[in-house]
C-alpha cells in the first residue's frame, strides 16, 4: 500500500471536486411558495437575486402569495420574513442566523433567479490543505491510480447522458455549482422527482448550515455550446428541460456533524438526495418523465476489488475546464481510506476538477444494467484522481426517507 501524500482539495460548496445516530439529516420547508425574481445581477455572487414584490399565482386568481399555515408558522419559528427574503435577505450569512439542523432547510422558489448569466458564472471555490491535515490512511488504501483523461460527452447530452445535470446554489462565498444525477423513486416508479448529489453541495458541514436557492438543471447546455456562445443563449437553450427547485433535501447526519471545508472530514458520508419541483409550476409531468430516464441506486455494490469499471460523469469547472461542458471518466476503482473507522471509499483515475462534485458514479451490475453506486466527493490539488463514498445503510436511509416523504403525493 502507498501512503497518501499529495495535498487535497475538497470539493465542496459548489461543486467542489470534492465536490446511525440520528441517521438522517434532513430538510424541510416546502416550496409551495414561489417568488418572482427581477433584475438579477447574474455575475455578482453577493449582489444578485433581487426579487420583485409580486409573486406567482398559486391558484387563487388574485396573484398574491398563498402560504400554507404550517409553512408560514415554520418560517416564523426561524424569524424569517418572506418579504425580506424575496428582496435579498437570503444573502445574510450571519453565523447566528444560518440554519443548519436537520429540520431547518428552507428553499422558497425565486422565479428567474437562475438566469443564463448567473448559471454560466457559477463557481467552485478552491479549497486546498496539506496532507498533514488528513486523518491518515489507517484503513485499506490502494496505490494512487494513474490519471485518466476526462472525455467530453457528445451533445446532445440528453441523448447520451439523460440523467446528468447541474445543481446550482448560493453560499457565503457566492454563486456555486455541482453536478447531479436523476435517480429512481421507489414510491413513484417511472415518475421520480429525485436527484442524487454530494452532501457538500447542499450543506456546509460542521461549521455551517444549509445552502440556499438550490436548484437542478437537467442536461445543462444540452447542445454543448461554448462559453462564448452561451453569452447569447436563451434560458430555454441553456436549460431545455427546465429549472427544478429542491423542495426537500437530506444528507447524512455524519456530513452535518463532521463535514469540513478541507481535509476530507466526513467524505465517506458525503452524499445527498433532493426532491425537486419545477420552477414553472405543476405540469403534471415528473422530472423522470421530462428527461425520459432515471438511474436505480445500488446500496449493495460488490466490494471494491470486484468492481471492474466505474464511469463518473460531471461538469468540471476549475481549470483547465470552464464548467459549461459535460465530461466522463471510466476506470477500474481502487480503495481509499481516510479514517479506519469510516467506510472505505472508491477511487478512480480522472482529470475532472471542481464542479464535477456530486456527479454520479455508475457501474454496470451483474444484470447488465447501469446503477448509481457513488458520487464525486474529493480529489487532490493537482487533479488526476477522484474519490467517492461507498453507498451502504446510511445512504440507503437517506434515500428511502426522501422517497417515503412523498409516497402519498
């Protein structure tokens, strides 16, 4: 075995390459509320997101916001004034006011917030640490894999990777981005509204709380336009299958309690499941029906040495990539252990960088069908490989709880 010596960059907050005791962490407040955004200053992380005083009609015909009493009461419990929130109060990241507990996630829809410029400029903050900050490879760690060059997915992405997309969100550092995957919902076969991503793409971990304005764009930039071409693209061209806002999210309690900006803490539990709803309102079609596909999740994948090949998919945003195009790496995984008490992680050679965090790792099972078995979590400063958590009982608990929450709807 070879010790881990390179510096690590944790992909968190936005795609970092990162990217039970109270087993499930959670989420919360419904987004039965929709706010209409105007005058978004799409490039400036901390200056955009202003919303107009008007809001979408939720069915009353008078154009006013209608908030169910239970949601209204929950907002009041947290001292959140919706009028102030829609006018930009969500940009207040005061540590005392940052909601972090499992039942405190709030993500009201702000219509139009994620316009083409804001999506195009979403970032991945670079976080690097020396290997001395790691807990050590106390478990089984295989030799560092040789780099595998990421290959561009041929557009249209909907034809070649229909389940892939981008997660956008706001953090104290600004406007951020991760990658994500549409997954099946056991409670709604063929009609899933669930996606899989990394825990650090929805929650800051032990020193922070839930991120805000979390939304998913399937088949982002479906036709593979360059960054220059995207400057003049319409929102429908950038997000041809719509913008879907998270109305419920769960990550592992381990990520909430242990996850850190640097060092790999909590990486073995760095995953999250989102339930989403369309920004434009109910059309009767689920996310799975809209994109035409969803992947099953395998929580009982073979031991690492028995897996012959894994394909990781994502939108790498850190240099030399620009975050606008979809890429994939395929490699036989090895093992990476950051702490002997935590599950050993998968590790593959791959040159994808920050922004690919949260992207799905797919293996073809013994039945010949592809299934999601992990997601991008961490990688070294110099790039060259990626690591992702193995999905066991804790991950299954996160997944099934989201499915059950919406089982009767």
